[in-house]
């Protein structure tokens, strides 16, 4: 047992850090990736009931989901006037619509007559007006009341009182966000450092290449927390990388990890079980072999080079050609690394070329024990190219494997591994005699930050 | 099936991928749709409110009605979302050289 009572949160994995790696890369990293921002946030256990209690989940719907900004869809879902997207979160449903060429608006998906949902299931659609399927009341795309059949019977109804109920809506990075709180603060306040940090990586100039939506057998927080640290890589993925990842918490709403791909710290594995990857450490050629899943030109590292520099250069060349974009000046870290930003409460945006995802985790309906995981691969748009029509999501149920989505390729088994522990964790959260989960001070600080911000929304005072 | 008569209704190059085209055959309106999977033909009038689907939008393999937003699968005409519950008639399509031919299924 480590009885070290040194200042909590100060300790780091032994060996080279992410900053050390970035400093020796073949090209300089964008400034935001050189910034580090961490402070010790506490080391108290997080109560298991937050993941298992239906009452806590109900409070989340009332106090969190009804009050936070959340991404509903991409702007590319709403290219033409009349294009709309239905976004469901727990008991709530929102219609996002392009109501005019330069205007996206959002409304509660509920008829002003007898509250029927106007549009059915979640996803994209198109219409010239909104019409309730029950009695045929209709509204314009701007939500204004248009027609009431048997108008003579409703002298007490007018556009002022019976237009669709407006929901706050804004955009960033090609994502459309909604907030159900009528008194919501602006999205810009909430995004914090994200716009600045993504200046070098404009997400609005990317298109959805693949969207996979899977139901996961655990609470939405447990699901997303499986993706907030790279500490699990050794055991879950049988991978040498991740033990020296960098974690940053930029405030209440935004956090990040940078997990180097294409090199690792053997010293960081010092107290991991066995001698794997430590004695002897992997050679550069062996590391390149691991990276070959990306599709590289080289199968050997030339003298004077590293696996990381070779892989980054091979990918620059190959992806510049296949994507029609100039990647010649892109840094090694942006080419290769898993650079994952989290936006409270449930959204992830990656600033990487080879690891180009966006994630969203949310409750599956009202069920505390299952979650919906939306997984998007975002591909750069070629210069001057406009967004094509986005693909429909491939939907997977709990028992289905990511390998059923052929387009995922080498990523599929990785996500099966990531999600393979979740049913066990949800079961354990319910049966543990220890009432709370324990978090690492550094590697799992992002998870703690989310819970602390949640406490503010939920008006929970732990002190 | 063998006695269905195919009739030329359009030139294939007039119908781009992701687009639709309204044609008329024997006084009946038909919607041609070209998706990534090929060309399909369904009735042009929504089975719910009889709105013209050619004024709606094709998204993937779904045609969306401009009036109420009902969705139909153009591959077989099936109604995917309310308020439509009845399928569109779906018609056989054949591409011959530069031409699109259809044959009514009913």
C-alpha cells in the first residue's frame, strides 16, 4: 500500500509525460495542447446511489437535463428550410428546425392543444409546417400557430398563447445545442475554453462520416466515465499506452485528456502487474506494428526516426490524399493522439485527425440502468466542399457487438472492450457494501469535476 | 409478375442521386427516387393527407411528406412514421440503357 502522504494530486506517473512527448514531436503542437490546467478536487468517494437510484435519476431530469446545454444534432442535419431533428432526453422531446435559410430554432415537441407529441421518434425529418397528428392543429416552421380546425370552438386560443413553446438554441462547431431552461445562460459562457481550443481544429468544417448509436447496460454517467480516463487501457484494452496521459480541468464545464498514441512510457507501467512492455520495453518497430491498424506505408522505422514520427508522416500523406485536405503542417499530436475534450454534462469532442470522434451519453428513456451512446466519426471536408446529407445512425442494442457495424473497422473491437465492463459495473454499483466509488486524484479528476458541477445543478451540498 | 408491362417514364441521367422526380403514367402520379441503393418508384401522393411527395424531401431511403412530415421507405413504400400508417404503392423499376422504365405493381 502506498502510504505516501505527500500533497494529494501532485503525484504523476513516472517517466516521460505527454508534454515531454509533444516537446520532441517533429512539428510544434498548437498552443492549447501545451496548456496544462489541473488542481486537486478532493478525494472523497462518490456515492454509488448516484448511478443506481431511480429517485436520483428523476432529480437529474428535473434539475440537470431540464437546465443544461446539450447537443441535439449537427447543422448538417438541417441544411434546407423545413429540415428538422427531434432530440429526446428522458421525458423531454425537442424539435430543432431550420425555419429560414439563416435561422435555426427549437421548440418543445408538444401540441398546444392536448399536449400530444407533434413528431414521433428521434431523428431527422422534413416538413413544410408542423401538424399535430391528433386533431390537426398546425404551426409554421417558426412555431407560430397557423391553423385550428373547428376554429369556432376555440375563441380562447390565439397565436400569443398557443404557438409552440420555444427552447433556447445555439450553435458551435457545427453542433446545434438546446437548453430547456427558459432562463438559461448563453451557450458561449458554458463553452468556456472550447472555442479558443478548437480554433486550430474547426469542427464546423467536418462532416459525419459514421454515426453509431448503441444502448449500454449501465447508468449514463458510468458509461461516459469509461471514456474519461486512459487509466483502463492496460487492463481493458491490453494496451501499453495511456498510463502517462495528461488530464486537464479547465473549469466547471470543460475538461480534457491527451493520450499519446505511438509512444508510451515503460516507467509509467512500473507497478502494473507483470513485466509486460516494461522488461524489455517495446522497440520502435514493435510500436509501429501496433500502429499499423491505421494503415501505414512503412512496416519498419528508418534509422533516426521514431514510430510516432513515421506514423504521423504516413498518415499525413495518405489522409491528405484520401480526404482532399492539406495536412502537411499538422502536428504529430493532432495527427495521432487521442485529444478528448468533455463538455458538461455528457458531450465529448476530439481534436484529432486519426481519432476524430464526438460522443454523447444520455439516459435511455427514464431507465436509470441503461444509457444511449451516440458515437460520431467526424471527417474533414475538402476545401470548398459543402456538407453532404449526413448518414442515418446505425443502431445497436445492448447485446449487439460494434463489429456488426462494418464501417468501424479496427475501432469496433476497441469499443466492445470499452463497453464490455459496463454491465458488470452497474451490477457492482448495486451490490457493493462500500457505499461509494473511489477515484484517482489525477487520472480520474475529470469524473469528479462532472459530479461536482452536477451537485451545483442538483443543489446538493456535500459539505 | 411476368405479365407486367414496363413503360419508359424518364431518362436516367435526369435523376441525380439523392433526388426525386415526379412522372405520370396512365394518369397516375409516380415518384422516382434515386438513392445510394438504386432507383425506386412509389406513388406520389401521401397516404395520409394526399400531399405531393415530390414537394417533400428524400433523405437516404426515406421520402418525407411536406405536409405533416410522415416518412415512407421508398424501397418498398412502407410507412415509417405517423401520421401515415398505410404504405405507398411501390412499383417495379428497370433501367434499360439511358431510360428508366416502371411497371405498376397493382
